[in-house]
């Protein structure tokens, strides 16, 4: 619980004052809810197009729209919502709320609409996405600088890299450089693995120790540092290989990084996690990321696993499942509710994990098209449960009457 939440009582709700709306008290509330809704709607659109039930109206390929919206629409909104919330706890300094948070949310929402209905120039999408990133990153960085929170500056660099990947992605779409668009979508996925690695290194050992009432949490400072730099080198190597035509094979570093992640999983594992949905979902998500990265890096070394299938173990199994789990826990903790999720959330976690396996493994054995559709439906079901369970939680006041 942050100092801000402790010191400032919740004002009376006024319909014309966004600063009094519980929904706009802290970044996680609108970002988590809208991201959850978009996870359902965007995947539903993708499923209807994929199944031939909806004609595609944009000039760009639907796969590229799907990639952009999952990475830079859905996942980026959750990342920003989480970091704006976490930075207030880290620093004790208030982060975006009220009218400014409403504006940030509105810009994000408009970017989704413009990209879905605009079929001429992508300049409006670029302007809206750039505004979203600029406002969020500048405010986040300013909060850390005010508090001299040097330990968290790395998040600013990662977010700037993700924003840059987003802008280049849109520019490449505008110039019809579709092969490079795929490269930058993969760079964004690798960027998210780095972000997940850093965040998970902070929260997973803490959550496990607290959830299981352990006397101390697992600490692996040397492994954490090695993982960070290995991931940075791997992403740089991937960029150099595909964009700068470097002859160096990035697969070796990516596989090495994946092995380090697997070692981390072993350090974190304890059988007690299976008794807590908010713990096993996090650990399975991290395991999926490790295995997906192993398969993706291995595709450069002739491993028998299609690179895009391995990447979907990261995007669905790691990003999707970890996002579900983090949103579930943060939403409970920051609204002063017990850290015991609704029983339906265990089903949602299981559906998301099954969606990842269906998309990344089943194409080896059955018609890939069928596995893609099944995976999409499982994903939709998982996030429908989240939206149904957490909408009232995210819209209402904290149970203790404080801000947050």
C-alpha cells in the first residue's frame, strides 16, 4: 500500500469531476479493464476474419493488424497501467489520475478505432500511438526522476524501445515493407520478454513468499543481472541480423537466454504454488516464455519447431497468462480486497494456458487452421471471464475508502 493511499481519503464522487471517479483513481483501473475488453473484441474480429465469416476491409493484411493490436494495443496498455500503478508504490509520488488519466485512456481508445476503421493513411494511428507513449513514458520517467528511483530507470529505456518499435512498425506498414514489419513485431515480442523478465524477477519471488507465508523469498541477483544483459544482447543480435544484415546468428544467445529463464523457474518452484491460482498461473506463464524463447531461438539452429508457433507460446502463454494473473492480483490488492481470486479465474487461467498449447503445439499434429481457431476461442473465453469478474471491482471504490 502506497503512502498516497494511506494519507489521502477518497473524495465524494462528482459526475463532472473525473478526479473523483473511482475508475480514474489509478492507472491500472482503466488500462486493465479496457485492455481486457479489447483482448476479447480484437480476437473476436480476428477469429471472424480467420474463419471467413467477416470480410477484411483494410488495405493491410489482417495478420499485421492482429499483431499490432495484440502487442501495441492490448499488451502495451496493461504494461503502462501496471507501471503507472507500481511507480506510485515505489516512489510515494502520485501518478496519473483523473482528467489526465482519462485523456491517456481516450487517446488509447481512439488509436484502436482509427486503426480499425481507417483505410487510407496510417498517420493518424501513428500520431495517436505516439501521443499515448509520450504522455505515459514522460510521466512515468518524471515520477522516477523526482524520487531518484535509479533502480527503476531500466523500465524507461525498455518502454522507449517498445515505443520506437511501434513507430517503426507503423512506418513500415505505410511504406509496404511487410517483411521488415514482421521483424519489428518479433522485436516487440522479444522486448516484452525482457520486460516480463524484469517485472517477474521483482514480483514472482515476493508473491510466492507472501502467498505461501514463507520466511524469506528466493533471491538470485547474479542470475537476474546475467539474464538482463543476455536478453539485451539477444535482442540486439536479432536486430543486427535482420535489419543490419549481420552474419552473426542470434539463435545462440536467444537459446542461452531461454536456458537462464528455465534455471530461474527451477529456483522459484515449490510444490506449494499449486495451491494458489495466482502463483501457479505466474509460474506456468514464465515457463511458457522460457520454452517459447527456446523454440524461437532454436529455429535459427534448425530445431524442429516452427518459429511462429514458438512465438505464440510467448504471446499467448507468457504474455497473455501473465497479464491475466497480474491484472487479477493487482486489481484485488489495490482495491483493498483479499488476495483470493474468484473461482472462475482459475478457469480463465486454465483456458489461457490451453489456448497457448493449442496454438503453439497442436499445429504439429492437426490442421493448423483448426488449431488457430480453437486457440482464439479459448483466449476469448478466458478474457470474457476476466471482464465479467473484474469490471465491478475496477469501477468501484477501494474497500478501505482510500484512494487507489
